[in-house]
């Protein structure tokens, strides 16, 4: 799914920014999807020795691209629900005059307007799948929190395709699937999401995390 959003983000002339006639627009592309670096622990689709994940959903109140310059406002996209196990993957395509960004922030909130079919009301995170024996399971959370991914000092990204990847083999590692342990699994679902997410350069712009693209340019910061 490709969503095109035209955004004008520039400094005013009074702040030393470019004149309107000097602005050059560029496109910023971000694919949001689930990945798996250890499918034997958690695979996308059918189990491959561990669990299989057939659906992973996030409810977001905002996705913000953070310019390197503190004088430039964040470029923020509004509320939407992201299906992470979906083909084609969800892609944000933004037209902007800002040339250098140093981070991405994803704000997670259980918003009813984001709710997709069969997602429980009030869910900010929701996962469906099957265990190694083929038994179905569901996991969910109603928590609100932010994921902040900032590049290392002196590094930035601009007109390059990006991929925001959620590694299910990290996110769901060791989560108890029994219903009587639902409270524990919810706490772990929240805590381990932060460790699972990273920002990558999708060099060939195919919406996939290829073997030569697995070095992230940013990871989620600790809360």
C-alpha cells in the first residue's frame, strides 16, 4: 500500500531559511513492516520450528521525521493503523523541502479510528499466530508509548528509501502464550517491542530487508 502525502516543510526567510524559489523538493520513502532475523524462533507466516506470525498490528497517533536542524519543525504524519505482516507492505511517501533528517519517532496509542477488521477495541499492539504445534494464539496491549530512533552523531538521511523493521524473532522471544499468563505476556510485548525495531536503508527500494541491508542506521532509544 502506498500513501502519498505532500508536505511543505521549510524555514522562513526571517530565520535564515531559503526563499520559496530556492526550495528543491525531494521524496522521502519509508516502508513499515515486520521482519524476522531468526525464523526458527519466530517466522512470518507458517511456523518454522518456533512460532509463526500471521498478523501484527500497531495503532499509531503520529509518525514523525525529525530534521537534523533544531530550527526546522518535525515532519509529522497523522494517525493510522499499520499492518506489519502484509503484502505489499505499508509505505509512506512524503514530499518535503527538508534535505537532512536525523531520526524517526513513532507514537503508539490505542485509537479507535485506527482499528482495523478483527482487531480488538482499545488495542495499540495486536499479534496473531500459531505455536510450534500449530495451535493458534493472540497477544495484545492497550499501552501508549513512543519509539524514538535517532542516527549517530554527524549521520543523517534524506532522499534514500528507508525501512522501519519490527523483528518478530526479538519482539516475541520467550513470550508466554498461555491465556493464564496474559498479564506477563502483555508486559513483555510492550518491553520487547523497543528492542525489536530498527531503521534501515532499503537500498534497492523493494520494501524487503535484504541480506546486504541488515545493518541499521538507528535503533530505538531506551525510555
